[in-house]
């Protein structure tokens, strides 16, 4: 019987692979360089390097950046939009906002489908679903024939008020599929049956343009795995923190647009709970960017609206992750005002940091850490050998000489700017949300996270830093911890005080029937299916709403209103109990539980680190070069704790601990690096 579970996370620089054996409860990890031209090459390289026999694999889970990269690069197939007559320019008009209100020259990027590829047909449905003007099927057939002659096979159908009555969209899709049998058609009512034309139109359009690209990649990978002996379904991590099979990815590919970043947040929540922390901030610093998420009271924050590019909203539940351009490969440079900057530009996997010796000649955070002695020169088990002299040359030429600084001073400045950027981002997800970061633990992981974790914690007053074992592949581990998950919604507007509780109950029953059928289609047994009701509410007259849990039975609406007041106060530091509350939308989460690795938790009991593996000079700011003990992280016991700013190097499995000679350390924080044995 198959007993091996495999999870793969494709990053900008490295592709990480976790291999967990159910029989032995042992985990192995490996890393291979990413292949931006075709991520599947890196995935299969990881399978080969990990010596994985696919016929022994019970589950293969994958976090992919294919959808995200496609939206960023806009490398789309020929696509068209079919919409209600008079609404061709909804995508162009948007909501009228700008990312920078005061920059008159900073325009929002173009819609995903050009104006000349957006077409109108005659039809009209009103706000409550009544037909005002029937669909003109003659026009519809003429348009379908025009698209066939143009060779367009990717089409989004977005009609006004289709969330209230999808009949016209459904008929338009049937006509298109009759005329163009191999067309991929996305209807807005199926993708997002919600009010507000622009978010619904844009989400449907994004779904349409991604369908050929994402389904093509997913199906190629599934076929490759099947040819190698894997007999199960390939599971794809989606933005909401669940997973999807290839069959559903073909229908809703836009849900993969934040696939990769969700995995790290899921791992952070799991590890924090294993270590006894219900409040934690995850700092996932990779080669290109840093992803930051908040776990409060044991739960990850979820956003109902997000975007890859400003002005192009995607309305699907997504784990709230803040991404900034601060990674190991982020470029240090001097701006036009003569100030030192760090990122968001990145050297990426190709050409990479200067020390890689693969053509990069610009200084990065990795180069700065090498020059300071914080990072060793052999990474990923010898996959990468670093050349310190190349780092020194790049930093001297680009930063030190123009600013009149010494080499070490310049390298320290690069690291300090990166730390400041990350600290500011943590403030945005915590203080701005009404949370005090001093009440949280910091989960530092990713290819470079723990190199900077203690400094970020010190800046913010965070008392504890938790570093998991094999932190460089923690995001991949998150792919082993997710369930199959789908989200359903139905509009319902009206005052909560006069809400039809029987009607709401019936609406939820209908959603649950649809959800149960989808889970059965995904192969989920009834005993493993969990249905979670939620309801969106707002104060009367407001536009935006807040989602709260919804119970069952008499009084469920009244309890939801009380919960709404409490959560509104937490979110906005304000509540108005005597104000009328409106019901806006009904939500249902459908979860299909899948077996997970039996990670064995240990109590975070501090232990002495023991004898160091070696000693080497490390540069520590005002203290200069200090003879420093270096520990083999893999040899440390669970719960090992350090007094002072320990620096953990993921890729070369070492921990650098400065001698505690500075008096300020005793006045500082008790930073503890917990190397928890949660993956054994």
C-alpha cells in the first residue's frame, strides 16, 4: 500500500520538495533550482533528486505560481468578452480609483481583454432576476460565428445582473459551445454569482484567460506523474488554503492565482500551534519576495478581495498575505536622490545573486550576508557554491564606493534596509489591524527568513522567534496540511431584524446540496465532508460588508448580529449597537478532509545548544568582526534556545550565535529559536 506523501512548492529561485513516509513518520526534504521557462521541469527534477518512486506515492500536492506569473506577464491566449449591450467598457471604467491618488501620470494597467475583443449582445435582466429584454439569439449566433472565424477559443460571458438570473449567460454559453466546440467559456454567474459588475466581470475574465494556460500545465504534470507510476489525483493548492483536483482547476483556474503564498501561511499556523502559540506572524522570506501573514487566536485572516495588479480585483476567499519585494535575491541600489534602497527588483534564479557566479553582477541581500559571514558558502546540500569575492566586488562597486562607505558597513546597511522593509510590512498586518506584535511569536522560515528573523523581532519588540526544522521548505510542507476546499455564495440583501430565517435556511440547504455534490465528485467520503456556514453583514447604508460565522436554528440571525458588532469593533475600533444591520450575502465553505502527516509535537522547553560545529568571523555592526560559534542546526535538540540574536541559515543548515558580550543584550529580549521536532 502506498505510504509516501509528496508536496512541491515552486518558488522564484528554488523549488522545494517534502517527502513524508506514513509508515516511518519520517520526513525528507530537497531543493532544486527553479526553471522559470517551464516549472514542470523543476518539479520533476525535484522528484528525481528526492529519489521518489511515484508508484509508492499516496498523495502528490503542489503549490504553483503558473497562474500568478501569467497574470503578471499577461502572456494570455487570444480571448474575448461577451457582455450586455451598453456595458462593453465596464472593464475600462472600473471603480474609478487609482493606486496613487496624487500621481496624475500613473495609470492603472490595461484590462486583461482589449476593447476590440469585447463584444455586446442585446439582453437585459433587472436587479431581482426578471427578464426585461430577452437574449437576441440571432445576434448571439452571429457573434459566435465571428469569434469562430477569428480563431478565438477563450471566452468570458458577463451579463448585467446575471447573479440574480443566469439564464441568459447559460444560453449564450450553449450557443458559443455549439458554434466553437473546443472553446473554453467562463460565465460570471458560475464563477462569481455576486453583485457589483466590475469585480464580477474582472474575476470571470481572469478565470477565462487563465483556463488554457493553467489547465494545460496541470494536465501535463498530471500526465507526467501518471506515466511515472502515480495512481492518485494531483492536488493543487488554491488561494483559500484548500486544494483542488485538475478537474476543478479546469473550471476555476483563477483560484490558483495565489497558490504558492498560501502554503507558507498554512504551515506557519500549524507550527505555531504545535509550539503552543495561538498568535503568530509568519515571515516567509524567499529568493524574490517576503510573504507575511497573521495568525490570531489560532486562525489565519482571510480576505474576500485581492489582486495581483492594482485595479484588477479577484473576488475569491484568499488567505490574507502581504507580499513585499524583499528576498535573498532583492537588489540593493542607490536611487536618484542618493539613498540606499533594497528591492523590489530581484536577481531571481537567473542570473541570481553575484556570489552564484552565474552572470549576476548586482549586489543582493544574499551577497550582503555572505560578506558579513552570516551565511556559509555551500548551499542546499552543495547544489550552490557561493563565491565571496564576487559579492565583495558587487557591493563595493554599486554601494560602498558611491556612498563612501567601507565594504562591511555597506553590507550591513543593505541588511538593515531589508530588515526595516520587513518590519514595516509586519506593522501593516498587525498594528494596522488592531493587533500588538508584542503579543505574537514570529515564525521565520523560507530560504532567508531566519537570517533576518531575530533582527525584525528586535525592531518590533516581538519576544519569541520560532524557526521550524528545514525552514527553507516550510512552504512545501504546507501543501501536506491542506484539505480539499470549495467556497459557495448567494446574494441575500435585507435588514437582519426582518430577515426571513426560513428563506435563509432554505438558501443554505441549497448551497449545501451543491457543495456535497461537488465534494462527492472530488472523491470525498461523506464522513470526511465538513460544511461551514458564514454570513456577510454591514451597517445599513454601508457599501462594504464583514463576514461572520452563521449558526443554525432559531436565533441564528440574532447571534450573527451580535458577533458582527464584536468583530466590527475589533476591525475598526468602532461599533454602533443601535444601528440597523443588513444581511448582504450567504457563504458556505465546503471542506473535504484528507489524511495528514502525524507530526509529533514537542513542548518548547529551552535547551542549551551544546558545542558548536565550528567558529568563524562574523560582522556585527558596531562590534565589528567577532569570532563566532556556528552550530549545526540539524544536530540541535528540539527546543534549543539562544539568548540573543541568533541567525539561522536555512540553506547551509547552520546557526550563528554572537558571543554575549554586549551589555545591551541583557536589556533586550529573550529571543528563543525553537527548533521544534514537529516534522519527525
